[in-house]
């Protein structure tokens, strides 16, 4: 599992545009990454001028995650609001920009520190199935309940 934190200065003249861009996103660009992401967020924060803060907790290798992130056109559009003379629409240039602005994620509180995204999703599916079963089985007697439970969940 990996963590990534990036803080980059935003051009003062682009702060409003950046906020509107982030607010206007329909779905997360992170969903298109080939690596599973537990959590990712872009936030504009006021630290001696506007800063774009990106934080992510993901399954896999940080180098692969950076490569994939730098390859997202939507990510380039977001970071292009930051202070740079470089063309961030070029994946290698965006990757170098991200690496230059990485900060240590020294205090990370993952909800499930050892579970992968797939394991978390599987657990959520089991919980939902159990909740559906509880609703469906309300009128069963104890023997019927035990039988229905074994039929549904014991393999």
C-alpha cells in the first residue's frame, strides 16, 4: 500500500478557475487509474497563497501510481493551474512536477490499514448481503433461519 501527498503553489490568477474546475468534476479522474485507490482528494488550501493539495492512499507501488496519475489528461488539466512554466499535459513533465512537489505523508490514518481495495469491496458486499438476508428472513422460525443462512452463506 502506498501514500502520496503533493502540495503545489497555484497561480493566484487561476485559483478561482481551479476551484470551479474541481467543483465541476463529474466523477473522479482517479477512477480511471489502473491501480486501486482507497482515497484521493484534491483540495485548494490557503498556505501563504493558494496551494493545491493532493492526497491519496492506494494499493501498489508509488512509482507505478505516479506514472499512471501523470498519464491522466484530467490530472494535467487540474495541475495546469499551478505555478510552472512547463507543459504539464506531457506525462513525463507532469510526473517530474509531481515528484518535485511531493511532501512526506507523515500522518496517515487509513480506515483499513492492511486491507486492499478488493478486500474492502468484498467485505462491503458481504455486509450488504447480510443486511438483505436479515430483512428477507424476518418471519422465519429458528430452524428455517439456520437453514436459509447456511444456504445463502455457507459454502
